């Protein structure tokens, strides 16, 4: 236990934002507290705090994307700490979020826009909750708890978790169905209290996320974060599947979609439904139905996702021109490529490359 408390002590100091949120939390307890709080608040912070208060009352914020200023998304995985005393705000985002309670507790309110579908999960030390892109949620009653978020770009999941996703289990199915099923609004949680082996790996992931290497293009940092995440997922399904809470997720065999991904990745410029069907010795209509049944999506959407995933890799790791990347990924028209890229990544190819090049190594 001494080691655990030593680890928690690394994060004992409050940030400036946390101090503001704590004052706000105390101010809301009295009738005139908010008025006094705002009177003392610097003008440059009033707008943001007012937005928090509106969001806490249920005003929906715009979708949060990978362009978030507070998060370093220079690699496919980002680790952040949930600011203590942050007002509960309803939001959704374009990336996967894994919430982990290191110490303390909170309530994770999911699907918060429709009272009929609301789910409130009580989370305590050792609990993890997986939230897919597009699902509204809010962390409430966290107060002084230490809570961390692991964020994964949705268009990089197949690369980051390729070896794990070939498995047939609830967590692998959660990711596959999140990626390819329309209007997927489910969650998955695990209760892992007292599992020190798992806790040690999670702590290693957190520390790697906070290391100096996380802010530079360091291949070892990326490999380590991906390895830690894959170990965590394998430990979860091996040792804690009995504690999993989920609804509406069906355990499916992911081999078909992964084989499709591999084939399309190797034939990006020429892949069609017919060429894919010929490769698997199926008729195009049968394969189309099979893809729909397995993923809830269709061939063209899967093809687009894989092409844009490849484009992201080339933009980050090569000096190829955008027009060349457009050709390399199978697009004949750059306007079409730009539109597809923005639909998936929520920024233009130029903006994406610029974001990657803000790193010190450039």
C-alpha cells in the first residue's frame, strides 16, 4: 500500500483550474456564494466557468474532437487526468475514452440527454468504464478523487489493438461494434479492485503518458503505451470478465472484419466490393450482407475509414505531398479526399499534418 500512496502523491498538487473548480464547488453550497465567487473571478475566466455551469445544468456542449487544446493527441493514445472538482458537464467526443478511478469515487452518467435511457454507474477505486465515440456522458460527484482517462483515436483503433481484436470476447466486440455499428450508444465497465498486477500496469501507462517522451515523436513511447494498453485489455478479459457490466453488446467473431481490413490495406488504390468478394470466393451481394451482419456497416464506409487511417499515417510519418497521399490512398479527386478526411478526422489533411508537426522533433 505504501507504493500506491507514493504513486498517488505524484498528483497531490492542485492545478490552477482545479483550485478554481474547488472554490466554485464550495461557493455553490451557499445562497450568495456564486455571486461572491464571480465577483472575485478574473474576467478572462468568467466565460469558461459560466459555460461549465450551463453544461452542468444540461446545456449540451459541442462535440469534443482530437483538436482539444488541453490534450496532447500527437500519438494515437493520450492519457489525461480528470481535473478534481470539475463541474459535471454533459458532452460527447469523437474518440474512445476509458475512465479509470485510481483513488476515490464518482458517478458516470451515460446517455444523459434522454432521461429514459440514463444510466448512472457508481465507480470506485479500480473501476474502469469504456465510452465509445458519440455517446453523451458526464462525470459527477468526483470531488477530490484521482481519475484518469485514456483516450484512443477512433480511426487508429484497428492498428493499436489489431492483435487483441482478433479475440472473441466482450471487450473486442465492444470496439468492433463501436467502430462499425450505426448509432452504437453502449458502454462497458469493469470492477477490478485489489488487483495489484493490473493496477501496476495501469500506473505504468499513466506514467508513460506523463513522461517527457509523450510530447515528442518517440517510437518507444508509442510502442510502450500500445503494449501497456493491450496487456490491460487481456488482463481484463482473462481475470475480470465476471465483473463486466454491459448491455446491448453481442460477442461476435471479429476475424472477418480484420481479414477485410488486411485485404483493403494491401489494395487501397484498387479495392472494390467485387475484388474483395473475388478474394474471399463470395458473390458481391452475399459478402455485402455478411459485412452488414458482422459490422452493422457497409463496404464503402469501411473502405473510407481504412483509407483515411492510412492517410493519417502518411501525413504523420512522411513528407509526401497531400496530393500524392490522395493518390496513394485511392482517391482520384483531392476535393473528395479532403471531404472524406474531414468527415472522419474532423480537420483537414493540412490541419492534421500541422498538428503533428507542432512536436519538438520537427
